[in-house]
C-alpha cells in the first residue's frame, strides 16, 4: 500500500467536498451568467431542480475516486467515497422534501 502524504482520508474528504462545490459553481457560470448566484439557487430550488443539479455536481467525485484507486491511494479513496455517500443521502432527503 502506498504510504505517501496524500494517502489520508482527510485528503479524499476535502477533495470530495470541494469538487462538487466547484462543479456547482461551474454549472451556475455555464447556465446563468447574467444572474446573481443566489438568484440561481432560488430559481433552481423553486423549479424543483436542486436535487438534479446537486446530483450532477457530484459526478466528478467518480473521477477523483478512480484516480485515487489507480494511484493506490486507498485511504484517500475511502474519504471520497465516505463524503459521496453522505452527500447522496442528503440529496435523497432533499428530493423528497
């Protein structure tokens, strides 16, 4: 097992949280350039599309997870998987509210 400095669950946890946030901002920039960010969040919430946008924002975690697996950084991959599971449960709860 690779015991490098990037093979820690906290690295995967931070990456697994940061990547969906950056993707969410990227979706905002791609779709709603002329509007305020909070208007984007409000419109997405009112249209009932928030869980869909958040689900799309989590897709890059799949690439990060496999990057950690392929480089044999299994503890970091565990961190990404853990935060992805927690966020997925939050999205499921949000979907049924």
